[in-house]
């Protein structure tokens, strides 16, 4: 598994990471969320052994990564930029990685290549952004490392190719117990793919939870109570947001679902409805409670 302990990464006078601690279990799909400058790319580069943290400890399977050739062979990092490969063909890119990764599978590469049908002997400089991303993904999966890190994983992919790439990653997770960490601004993609999620803001961890637990205890209520709603009516339930429009009160509440419904029914409402919340709404409301500027979440 991955253990990040009090990790600080400082560039000049700025902390890109400010004391981050995370544990990411083996075999999970982990979504790393955050606005621009939150520290997502920096953290992935530290996990890949590109950067050495200013302080703190980053361990993969109990060992450091920086300057550790053995452990670096256990991770594959797909950067959000591919400029280093633009003068290569896909054949040359494949051969480059196969020299560094003993676990590289020609058979698996051929299988993945058939799904994307990229030209093998054209320079990557002639590829679109999405095609470059596909090339990196099939090389990364073919290396058969236990850990795969993707920065803005699905950026540049059309809807059909997003589905294909997601299925490739799911198959690799099932076949090889692959642990995938990917950063994204797109909460919908995280919602679809991940079983655990972390949110970074200004170099710090805001959330680190299983996705089901994030969704399971927050609900949006639409009520038409017979009397004005007060805090006393919701004792033991955390109210994240409330607003009233005419006779209808909207509440975002956090707690046990059965207890929430019991409290609502005590108000003898003429109308009671539970409205599903998107993952984006959940994070926005929770960030507001913690005092973060939720308007920056999607920047």
C-alpha cells in the first residue's frame, strides 16, 4: 500500500504540499481531486520518485521511491504532458519502456493496441492530444506494474475512447490487482470509476474517504413543514446548508438516513422528498462547512 506521512514539498517560498498524510490501500481506484495549484501533480511526481519531498515520508510497500530503482519499477506515471515523446513513434515508445520494465508484456500491448488502433510508425508529434494519451495508457498498462498513476487521466479523450480506456484500467485492476491513482477536475469521472477519493486544497487534505461513505450519509431534503424549521428540530443531525422558497424548505443534512427521516417526519410535512446529490454538490457543501472557497473547486 501507499503511505504518505506529513509530506511537505516546498518550491522557493511556497509550500506546494503542506503536511499531507494519506494511506491508499492496495488494489483500489483512487481519485485525487482539487483545483489548479492544489498539489495533485506534485503529489503524483513524489509518488513516482521524480521529486524528493522537502520533509516527511512517502512509502510504497514500505519502501521509499526516490532514488530507489527497485521501487520505481513498481510504478508507472502518465504525465499530463507528453512532449518528451513527440519525436518517437509508438514502436519506439513501446521499446523504450520495455527496456526499463522487466514486467513489460508484448502480448498485453498487442491486445491493448488492437482496441485503440494507433499507427505504430508515425511520430507522436502527428498525434492528437487524445491519441498521445492513448499511447501512454497502453504502454503503462502493458508494463504490468502494481501501481499506475495518471495525471488528468482522460483529458483529450473523446467519449467513446474514454469508455475504452476505463475498461482497460478496470481489466488491469481485476487481472493484476493494479492500484490506480488518477487526478482529475471532473467529479463525474471520479464518481464513475473510483472506490476511494481524496480532495486537496492549497496543498492540504480536505477529504480522504471511501466513495460510498461520502455519498451514504449526506442527503438533500425538500420539505413543506407545518411550522418553521429550527436547529432544535435537527438535534444530532449536521445541517450543511438550508434555504427556503415560499412554503418549501431545502436542507442538505449529514447523518444516519433513518434518523434523518425520523426527524423530518416529526415536523409533519405536507411534502417530503429526498433528492439525490451529485458528488460535486457533496464536496461543495462540505467544503463550505469547513470554510473553504467552494467556487474554486472546478477551476
